[in-house]
């Protein structure tokens, strides 16, 4: 195996592991948001909302100063965004697992999967932020709460574009490889 391909495979292996770790973290975060949301609906006070030494409300800035509606809006937005991030991490993990099985990113299937991952890297975060804004606004309006949902889209669009560009490079590599064997 050429040295550069070994480096690519090491990077893919690290990316697969990171995707797994972040998938787990985002999954746990979304579950905690959902549990906290349910606890707010049921009416548990902040003392009951502890899991061990972790106060779920502690993940939200100034949770003790928020109205019930504002807290529910933030928790619902957190659930939506972290669930979408978990899905994106799972898709990334699947891509890197497939790439490691094949042994190279320079295949037509891998290039298509990378393009798909790029599209999802753009669409999932943007969609989740839009949905989170809509849901939190509806909750705030229904509960007559003052809400300031301050979410950051981060770099999802630029990461998605990077993945799409990489997919074109991988497709070109697959074409060169195919022509070499023809």
C-alpha cells in the first residue's frame, strides 16, 4: 500500500472513531434535553432534575432565570439540533467504515457517498436550526414567554461544500484508476 494511501486510511480510521464518539455524545445530549423537557412539563423543580451530580438545567445559560416557556423552547431546540447532529455523525461514521472496507476513497461509490454526506452536512444542520426556531417560537407564543433562541449554525455549509468538492476529487481519482486498468 502506498505511503499516501496509508495516511488516508489512518485519517479515515481516526475520523470513523471521532464520528462514533460524537454520535454517542450528541445522542446522550438529545436524550438529556428530552428528559429535561419532560421534567419541566411534569413540573419537577430543579432539585429533582439532577442526574447524579449533573443538573440538566445547568446546560442552559441562566436556566434558573428563564420562564417555563422559555426553558421548554430552549430544550426543544436543543433536542432538535443535537438529534440532527447525531444523525450526521452516524452518516459520517458509515462513510468512513465503508471507505476503510474498500481501502480507498477513490471509487465511484465512495465519491457518491461523500457527495451525499456533503449534502446532508449542509441540509441537516440548516434544517434543524430552522425547525428549532419554528418550534421554539411556537412554544414561546403558546406560553406567552419571552424567548431569545440564540443558535449558531457554525460551519455546516462550508463543511458540506468541502465534502462535495472532495467527492469530485475522489470521483476523478476513480476515473484515473479505471483508465489505468483499461
